[in-house]
């Protein structure tokens, strides 16, 4: 369950423990305007700030103000998943080259998951790897994509197929940025929050059920507690399994289904969190159909997601065969076999690689 607030409720501090590569994760109000909390993470004078047009309108100037005295250039992307592409990845390298960025340069990702994944991959590959700082501005990025060092771009054939593990040197989650987040984006982020409860924290599920209305209303204390609890789970798992050789795969609960839904529907039709919400329910229903888990747990998850204003059904017109084909290309497949994250009960997930295609197709069609 969410811990009690720190003595200073405006700042909550966690760490991702990776030995010499450990880094802080700060959660609080007004952090982008308080560079003393994060500017020291920038070693050199060259900085590339990557953001998108929606975020830039609200938050770029405070960040540039905090970076005064350094050699800074910016790349403002059009918003949307379609920007997470190889051509845009190459454009960031061109921007770094024009800046004259050296090996002590820093890439700053100011935005949601698209910006973080793309900027992080550029940092991972410029001169074989330079520092980057995550400044997530969406709930989904704060609780998931900004923590753990997964960076990637998409191909037409599937999501996140080209990428690298490259840890940030700091993650600064300024909860003030959530005030400018559209309600649909906020709800999409709550899907990833619910994921942590589903895979390993039944008490957190109870907390979410009690605080769903407060979260939707953007109650600052409720949001900060949900972010902290989610990040604590993510940081602990990443510390134990950085490159997803075992336990970290559990964080993909709902994602094999979800990535297929995003790809087949067309990127941008479903938000990532919306696709994950549907994917988690499909995984839960599959576990029930296979007699691995009680159907009542799937019904409870469905009720919570519906309260959080998230979709709970496969969109009309998406064929089961097309979804199954997309799932086979998912990077979590091994030797042509699907590896799915299912559960035995709420709060206890497992990796399963022996599910027949017929069972998966049946759930997709259901």
C-alpha cells in the first residue's frame, strides 16, 4: 500500500539500486522549476532537450531557464506515437552532431513515453552511450516508462522492436505537469498504476478501489501516493532484474495483448494505457479460461478499470487472427512461442509459455 507521505510532502525520493549506475527518482510539486534537484546530474555543457509541441507549450521554458549557462539545443516533435520511428531517431543524431555533443553530453527527455523512449535510445547510441535525464510529464511515463532504462523505436511490424537498455542518470517527476494532462491521458496512466496492483500487491488494489474517484479528480496527495507506490515496485524489480531475464518480465502483464492491439488498430487509435487495460483483462480472462485463476479476480479487475474510465473490450473490427499474428512478432516471444504474463490470483503473476493458440484466439474473439 502507499506509504505515508514524507515529512516534506512536496518531495518523495526513491532510488533505483544498480550499483555504480544507481540513480535517484524524485517525485514532487514544482521540481522542474527547482533545478537544484536535478541539474547537477548533467556532467558536461552540451545538452539536447527533446520534447513535443504539447509539452513544450507549458514546460519547455522552465527547463531551459534551469539550464542557463550550458550549450543547449532543443528538438520539439509533433505529438504522437508515430514519432517513435527510425527516421526521427536519426534526426536526433543529426541534432547532436550539429550541437557538437561530446561524450559528456546529456540528453534530456521532457515529455511522455514516446519522448522518453526515443530520446533515451538516441542517448544510448550517440558515441556508444551518453547520459540522459528523464523529466516525465504524463502519469504513464512517471510510473512506468521513465524508470528502468528501456529505450526503443517502433517499426510498422510492431512496437519497440529496435532499442536498447540504457538507464537514465535521474528521473524527476514533477506532479505539477499532470495539471495540463488531458483526462484521457491521465486515465491511460492509471492503467499502468493498476498493473502493479494486479501483478504483486493485492493491498494496493484495495487502496485503488477506495481512491479511484480521488485519482480521477487529480487529488494531489492521492496521485503522489499512487506514483510513489508504483515507482517503488518498478524500482525494486529493475534493481533485481535489469535486463528482463526473469522477474522483470512480469511488468509486461497485459502488454503482449496490448502491443498487438496498438499495432493492428494503428498507432494513435488506442493510447498505450488503454491498450494495456484491455490487454490485462484479456490475460486475466485467459488465465480463468485455463483454470489457472478465479474468474472473480478478472471481474474485480474489470470493475476497477471501468471505474478508472478505461476501455475493457477489444475494439470492433480487430480480427483475432491479425491480433494473434502481431502477438507472435512481439519481442517477448521466444523461439516462435508466445510468452504471456498471466496470474494465479490477484497480486500473483507468472510467466507462461505453453498456451495453445486456440485458447488465445478464443479469448480474443470473446
